[in-house]
């Protein structure tokens, strides 16, 4: 029995398979619960895997020796975001100016709010830098965090929590602020809450979803360019 | 273009992006430059190969799976998050609300302005 456990523990395939099984189980549960935002499959999977690793006494490096094969796909997936962006080229042209100004304002607001609130409430330098890119999709956010002195793995968790926050409260907040234009609602969701916000926006409607997906891609680019500049400027 | 071809295109764009980022010491992650390169290539080409669309669609439909290995790294940082829960939770809730409000209000105002100018 011990020999079997040792074999399973040492084999990276165990951790790769476990990740896939846990994710699909979480996805199934989330769909069964009517896609309840709080049962977000990413959040559930991470909670379940963390619990399993802690209880079984498996360290993260061992787990990652198998899970890294999934992690590797983040790179090509980021490149693939060019395709939904390209498909929206015509819509993009029609309201390009309003979209770009709104997106840039939101992008700067997201970065400054993270840096400012983190600093005001006494977070460590590393935590503040991990918070800064939390509104954009995680492959991009993790790259930015790595570059400005944050922790990419901490950023990945913060990105997911930000997405859930936006998906749960975004519609409510925009109703209160009387933001009724579907395009503006979509861009706000995608800018603030990346893919998880876009999934919610798609439920609100086709136009809202399309603009959210577009904003998510563009804000990834804007945040990657603006964060290092804003951080350097504020550090002076 | 085959599935193998589409995967090669995606990886080649990433490699080109990472090389450009390294060569010019750019403050942008390599895969993001790869995304911009592919976008420009598609605009110049004026068309999206069906197989590339399919492969990218498969990859993006499972996008959330891809951040689980890194997200599970939270086990390493559990104590850090517990120690700094106040700034972290405030930045999450208030920061996200501010971003939604600023983006939505700015864009809605500009769209209204343009409609006003037209009529």
C-alpha cells in the first residue's frame, strides 16, 4: 500500500490527471447549480486541490511537476485571444473611440485603485505588485506581476477572485449607476473582470458578451503596457 | 491548415513574441506580443483559416482550466493572504467596483455625446 502511494506520489501523471478530474467535476457541479457565480469552477477546483494537497502532505513543487503541462498552454492560449479580437473587427471600428477612451480610463482606474488601496491599507510591496494587474486575464496578469516584482501564483488567485467579484456584483452596480447601453455594460465587465466577467456578460446578452470579450483582450494589452509605466512613475 | 499547423502558428507567434520582448527588453509579456502579431497578421491576410479558428476555440473554451495549476499555488501563500486580508479584500471589492463604474460611465457618456452630435 505504501509502495503504491509512493509510486503514485512520485509520478507526475497522477497530479496532471487529478487536475483534469477535479476541474471537470467542479464544472459539472457548477452547471448543475445553474452556473451560480459563487460556485465558479476555477474557485472550486483550486479549493479542492489545495485541500487534497494539504491533507495528503504533498508539496506544491511535486504537484506542479505534473500540472505544469496544463500551465504551459497559457502561452498559446494568450496568443489565441487574437482570434475573438479579429472577429469583432467591424464592431470595434464602429464605436472605437468611445470604447478606447472608456477602456483606457478603466484600465488606469483598475491599476491605480489596486496600488492605492493596497498602499493605504499597509500591504507589503510584493502584495501591492501582485494586486496591480488583477483585472486582466491571468496569463497576462501573471506575466506582468512577474515583471514588476509581484508573485505570479498569488496574482493568479487574485485575478480569479476579481473575476468572481465583477461577475457577482457588476450587473447590480451598473443598474444603480444607470448604465444602460449594452456596449458600455460589456466593456465595463470585460475591463474589470476579464473572462469570468465575460462569461457573465454573455448571459446578459449577445452584444454585451461580444463587447466584454473584446474589452478583455484589449485591456490585457493596455494593462501590460500601462502597469510597468505607472509603477515606475509612482515609485519615483 | 491542419490542427498541427494551427498549433504551430500559435507557438511560433509566442516564440516570436518572447524573442522580441527579450531582444528589445520590452515591458510586455512575450505571449501578449504574440497575440498582437497574430492579430496584425489576420488583419493583413483579411481572413481567418477555419482550422485555426477551431483550434483557438478549443483552447479558449478551456481557458479557465489553464489557470488552476498556478492558482493552486495559493497553498504556498495561504499565510500571506491571511496576514494581509484587509488590503487584499478591499482592493478586490472596492477596486473592482471603481473599475466598473469608471469604464461604464465614461463609455456611456461618450456614446451619448456622439448620438447627440449626429441628431
